[in-house]
C-alpha cells in the first residue's frame, strides 16, 4: 500500500493512491477464470472460451472493478492506521487525470479529496450559568390534578340543565337559510361536550338549557372543527363544504360528571391497596409525581439552552466546498446545487453539533458500554409495558427482548442517540452552574413547547 497525503489547508487534503500490478492482477485473473466457467458464447463449449477473448470483452470492466476495490481498501487502511479524522468520505478529485493505462495496465495513481475535521475546544465550567426551569407545583396545580383524578374515576349522572362541564346528547337537523328543515339534509344525534365549546357566546346560550329546548347554531361552533365536526354530524370530512352552516340543536339528554368520593376506595384504585390512606398523603404523592413528571422536560430545556449557546460560542470551521460536493455525490437521488445550498445551513449546524458533542465525550472520557446500552433498552421496554398496563416480564425475558431490539440497526441507532443525549444532559448538570427557576404550569408548558 502506498498512499501519499498532500494538505491543501487545515480543512482540506488530497490522498494520492498508488496501485501496483501485484495489488490487483491476481484478483483480475481469478475473476476472468470464473467468467470462463460460466460464459455461454456461441461456437465454444462451456469452460472452453479462450481467455484472450474474455479479456477482450470483459477485461477492462473487471480491471476497473478490482481497482476500485483495492483503492477503497488502501484509503480505509490509511485513514484508520494514521488516525485521520475526516468528514464524510473520500471523493475522487474533481477533473482528475488518472495516471495509468487501462489498455496496457501496470501501475496506477488515483487522487481523492478528503475533508478534515476541525480542531475545536469546548469551554464549559461553573462559570457558565443556565436557567434550570421547573414547574412550581403549588396547591392550585395539585387541586387541578386531584379533580382530574376524581373526574376520571367519577360517573355520569343526569342533569336538569346544562352546566359548564356537562355533556349534551343532542339531535342536529340541517336547515335552509329561512330556518326551515332542509329536504334530504342531515339528521343526526351526537354528543356536545361543553368543555370544548370555545365560542363564549354559544357556550353562554347553551348554559342553562333543559331537555327538549332548541337552539339554532353553526355546528362548527360546538365542535373542534374539521374531522370533529364531520364526526359529530355523521358525515365524511369531504362533505363539509357542501352542507349548511345553520342547524337546529335539540337537547335530548344532559349528563354531568359526578366526581368520585375522596375515600379509601379511590386511593386504592389510584395507587393500590393501602399505599395512600388520607387526602394529605394523596396530595403529597401527587406533588412528588408531578415534580418527577416534568423533570425530563426541564432537562430537555437545559440541553437546548446549552446547545444553542455552544453552537453560537464554539468556533467550528468546516470544509464547506468539499462537503457540498460530497453531499451531491453520495446522495442516492440526483440533487441540484440549488437544493444543496438551500439546506446546507441546517446540515452544517447539525454537523457542528456532532463535532461539539464528540469533543465533549472524548475530552471527558464519556463512554458507552454494551451492558449499559442493554440495560438502558430494558428500561425503555419496561416503561412501555407499564404505560400499556402490561406486567413487566422477568429480567431474563426482558434482556432477551432488549437484545432483539438492538439487532435492528435503525432501532439501535435511535436508542444509542437517546442514551447519548442522557449522558450529555448529565454532564451539563454536573459541569455548569444551574439557576433553578420555578414557573407556573402554564408558563412551563409554553416554554417547553418552543
């Protein structure tokens, strides 16, 4: 193997791969012999085709295929043995002249361009301060959660008149503009939830209505629009544009949610027999659960804040021209220069973050052991079982399931990325100075959604 490196600048270099006849000739001869065994050429018996004829017909294509294999092997061995950190893969030098004669093959020289990973330094310490946003779990939020739980385990009871959170079993009749019944129009019974009536004027009109009373409305005003309106009227969403916006709603029945009693039966249904024995214990448990539930979102917001800060402050130069050529050559589908330019900024940003993340892992000796990856996968599977109300299997079976998941390359990469993100988040929390900031639930949800 003979590969010569010539640096163009700090981010670009060329590799000249020199191939001798001894590097490829044996493989070329072997391939042609295999062709001879299988060749079916008129006038010759199988296996008796002259090797010279085969060389004339297939020799050049076989030579080029074997040279390509040899060159790729030499490139990979050179990059690996010399610990060269590259971006993308080597690509043939633009407008290169291959040194060598394919008609009279002997020695060849091929030139490839490589993009070099930049040297970067990530500076993080206790001097770096970031907000760590947490939900202020106050009595108001706990009250809301308690009521939600009581509603979940409550029961529907008949009401005399419509209240703010009630369900209305109603009949919808499509009308003409003069409010007469439309011939062949929609006649359908459905449910209206007062909770989802966002039009305040309509909600005010519905409130206090009794069984048998009627109201002329636009059905969209008592639904969430689109498919929800169509489902309420018993039609396909594609039919909405052809119907009237005037309907008569008749109240057939009113149901209200009667909250579950705050008693031991409710506590046992929520957390198992005897785990909670009083309202005070229930509220304390809810407080703990809520605080734990929002930790992942708090961590994610911290990671995003550090991510944006590091991208802005860490100097990362890239071999842009090389990368754009590599993207074009390596893309499975044909892609134009204009398309590459349009998306290159996002690509470069993602690549910069990968380099920053890799630098953090390397500089701080953050590693990924196989057992750790398996255990992390087991944790994900166990959480999935709990989420769907299924009993978690024994450890041996869970381990076997995790191993099967990790055999799928796509799934393994996804889980590896999740573990990497967790390790990165833990490093941030241990390294930077955190300014805990308690905000209301609504503010937290708004911040987390950005």
